[in-house]
C-alpha cells in the first residue's frame, strides 16, 4: 500500500526553517594563542539577545575594562563579516552598521578585543543573536495633507529594502505611480498628478527586501486630499476615512450619472491593506437556512443565482476585508484585513504552497502560519467574517476547489466546503452565515453562488438491509485531501461503482507523521478528509446499496525511501518514544472507530501495513479490546505481502485475516503472462497453500484488503511497484484481474477482495493511464463481469 500511495502524489516538499550550530572557519573571529588575556568584559550590551532590529544603521555597543581596541563581527548569509574596529573608547566602545542591503534573517553579533599588552580575547558574553527585519513606510506626504501642487514628490523611509513601489487609489481604482530601485539618495518618486479631479485618495507603498519578500506599508499609507484644480463637473463620491483602517469608503451618491458607475471589474490592488471598502449599492439576497436538515447522501446544493452585472460589481467591489483573483490567483503579498482592524491575512511563502499567514495589524508580527491547502494549490480568495473571528481561504485545483474556514485566533480548521468550480471573487454575507462567490463581475455567464457557513446536521443514510453476498466485492476508494469525498464527481463515481455490481467500498483515510521516527501522527485537514467528508461518502455509498469498510493509513511527509512498514525501525526508540507513538495512533483509531459506529460502517481496519509494530502483541490486543467496546462491526488488520501475515500472533482477536496481496507472479523472462499462466502461478508459487494453512491455523477467513495491478508491461512481476513509466499495457492489467476471479472465489477460506484503487472521478484512468485504477480500461469490464458473476 505505502509505495502505491506515493503514486498519488502525497509526498509534497515540506518547507523547514531551522537554526544550525555554526562551526567557525579560519575566517571567523578567533582568540590568539598568546598569553592569558587580562581583559575584563561584559560583552555586547546593545542590542541584546532576542532583539528585533528594524532600523538601519544599527549601533552596536560593547562594555569592558582593560581594553585597547574592539573589533566588531557579524555572521549573516552563512559567513562572518568584519564591521570595523573602535580604537578609541573614550565615549564607549561602539560601531554603526548600515545593514540596509542585508535581507531579513537571524544574525550573530560578537566582538574580538585587544588589551594593552596586545593579548586577544573573544567576547566572553557570547555576543548577541538578533533578528534583522526589513521595514519601511510612506514618509511624505502624511495623512491629512492637502496636495495643492503637481508634480508631487512621495518619499518612503525604509531599512533592509532593495525596492519601493508607490501606489495611489483614486477614481475608484489603484494606480501604480512608479518604482525606486536605487535608494542611494532615499526612496522616492515624482508623480505628475495634474489632470486628476479633486478628491480624497489613498497613497501607500509596497517594498521588497533582498530575498524578494514583499512588505506592505505597516503604517497604512496616507489619506490625503488633492486640491490642484477646479472640481470636475462630473459628480464624484466624497471619500470619508473609516477608522481604524483609515481606508476610504465612498457612500452611495444620491444622483450619479451612469457614466460614473464602473462597468468593468475593479482589479484588486497588490496591497489589500490599502484597498478601500465600498458599500454595496445593491445588497445581496440572503438565502434562508433550509427548514429541514439535508440528507448526507444528497448534499445541500449551493444556491446559484443569475445576477445582473451591477449587483455583482457592487457586492464584490473594493474591500479591505477580502482579496480577489481576477487574473486567476490572488496577487502574492495581497492582504485582507479583519473588519475590527486587529489582524490581517495573506498568502505565506512559498506562493502556491497552500499556506496563509495571520498577522497582528498594529505591529505586523506574524501570529501563525496555517496550512489551509496543499502545495500546488492556487489561492483564489481570502475573506474575513463580519465579526473578525473567521477567515475563508479559497483554493482551486483539478478543476474543483475548496473553501477552508479557519479560526482567526487559534488557526483551527473549522470546515472545508467543496466547490465544483473555480471562482475569482469571494466574500462573507453581511450576517456572516454564508460565503458568497462569483467567477466574473461582468459579461455573459455572470452569476453568484451562496455556500452556507454551517450546514445543519445531516441525516445519515441507513446501511443496506438484508444479508451480504457470500464474498465481499469491493474497491479501495480514497480521498487524498479534504473536500474530495464531498464533490459531486465523487457521488457520480460511487453511483457508477454500484451500477457495475460493486457491493463494498473500502474508504481509505490517511494520517501523516513527519518521518519514520516521528512519534506524533496527525489526521488533519487539508491532507486528510474531514469527518464531514467521510459522513457524506459513507451515506452516499449506503444509499446506493453498498457497504463500507473504513481503513486508516499512516503515511510519512518525508519518507526518505521508507514506507509505513518501516515506522519505528532503526530509530533507536526508547520505551517512552514507542509509547508516545502508540498513544498518538490509539487516539486517532478510537476516533474513527467512534465515527464508524455513528455512521453504521460495517467493517473497520485497525491498522495497515505497520510491519514495525507487528510484535507489539499486548498493545494491539488492548487497542482491539477498546474498539470492541465502542464498535460492533467486523474487524481486521491489513498486512503487507511479506512475512507479516505469518508473523502476527494476534489474529485470534480479529474477525478476518487481512492481506494486501501484491504477490509476484512472474519474472522478466515472461513479463506479460497469459491469464492461464497467471492462474497456474498462484498455485505453483505456493501462495494458495500458504493462505489455506494460515486460515486453518487461526480458523479465520482471508480477506484481500488490497489487491491490484498497474496497466503496464510487467505488471505482475512486482505488483506493488508504482514508480517508473513502463509501456502502457492494458491487456496485462485485464489478464491479472481475470486470473483473480478464476482462482479465488471457490476457495472456502476466501472472504473476498477489495481492489486498489478507484478514484473519486469518473473521468479517471483511460487508455493512456498506466496507474492502478481500472477505470475506463478493459480491466473495468473484467471487474464488473467478475463481481456480477460472484455469489
């Protein structure tokens, strides 16, 4: 299972920041090998360890006695730099460092001293570890200024900055005024403001440090009044500052000619903190909450409304609490500010990394980074709820998407709303009960869609009634991220499965730990389907007459060539480490056992291919006993296809012997055997005898919790292999499927099979796909015919 799961792309790059112990090279400051130093020092007194430095130049001060000279050093950009030497000390030992060209980072400051006898010592105080943080703001003009002359000079004060871009909001739109990429004589641009009607306007800046990180003017820019020429004869709204945002909000004028109303989408500015909020001229219709709870098998549809252009443009106008993606994705660095002015949210680095950063508005301090999407997801919107408690982050991927709802104070992931479309505009409704979206502001096909922030509790569809078929006929059905199992495409895929004779689905849910030696496991959005997703898929399957087996997996974000069977191996774990892992695993499994009971799930897998834990007999028996106390369905464990099925000594505590049966049936001398040759191989290689002996020993039937083959040449040499791109061979996959149906159904010890894998989209697979799914390949017909022929 583990290697095949990688095929689904579930091991993205993880961005890690770490502090490293620095080993000084010969170019670093060192003490001499001379006589013992006579210097008495207290070391660097300013700045101190842990300080954040935002102003340049930085004055570094040292205190000590019996000193004749102090040399100042700094470690940044992975090397030491000599800042200079103070040989006077009459007014204290110090030096000024202009760090304006250095990127934001942790740096180490230290000193090397010489006494009157020329003995050398290194700072006995250990120096200081400080954070350089690039910063800047618009310096002139300032808020409240009246501009009477053009051209106008705008100036910014900045530290650690390599470029400053100046912006102005006027005539209901953002305009770039120019960029200063030098800064040698200060950061400034000259703007020819002539020809613009008198009005209030917002001026602000966007700055970049040497690592190309965007920094939005933390001072909020300046709200100024332009009074250069006679007022235009065209009526324009009077802009009134709204505190604490100091952001212009134009009220609806009593009489405005049609020409004064924007008829094209207002492009979201690069800097949402400077984005004026427009009061909608036409309020959206707030949809009422359904009077009765919906069935989970039939999800509550979002309300889709054909909407006039004027309504869309007014609802999704320039707002400080939301940022849009009119060109396909939110501009990197754009910010949405909470209505109460306490926080702002922006996409965190790297772009398209699925991360958002939540910052304090007043200080610009980062509170937390939250993984709301996955690497590669395109961020298409950020919005705040009216009470400033919830953040909505909208992502688009695979032609679908999700809206993640996040608790702004804690970063907790509240809910994932599936959306079957790519939207470019998103806001909360005025009462905060709905998410409102639209793909366009103008043109044909313009419509608004409403998504309830909270659905009523679903009615859970009852499991199928009557006896099950003698053999379990199922597929592994995986949701590899939050929201997928709630899409309409998933519902259609389940319906197709049911019509093909499938009677079971194995719902695969993955949790993640960092690496093979980590002792903490998270079953967490956005990588793991939410309980709401599971509820939806289970109820849909039950409504279609299919039974469900819930099968949790544990995967690694940084596998380094390992798989789930290697967890805990070669780690040198202490007894405490092992217990911590087992406790983390138990917590997750018991949660899903409770959910399985609530949803009427018929079968539960207590573990999957955890080969490194197979000899923890007492722990497994204890966990199984706890599950039995809360869940009445059948239990199994899914072993790998190595010696694990024979090594486990606690099969008696379970109802089935579960095996992920990826056994080799041929070799390179005959890479694509016929169906008859494959049938013979199951006996010739001793597999049938092994299965029969195992079943007799434990008096348990054997259930193939996974079995599957890729549609490529050599598919049956190593059926678990997922890497590489051998030539497509649809017949090889179909033959392997047919051999299973020819061999196993008549074995008295055989309980059934769950094929790997069926993807929750009917368009998956196809003749050019070499993966495991049989969808839209000849193997799909073999699967359907085989299931329909089984008892």
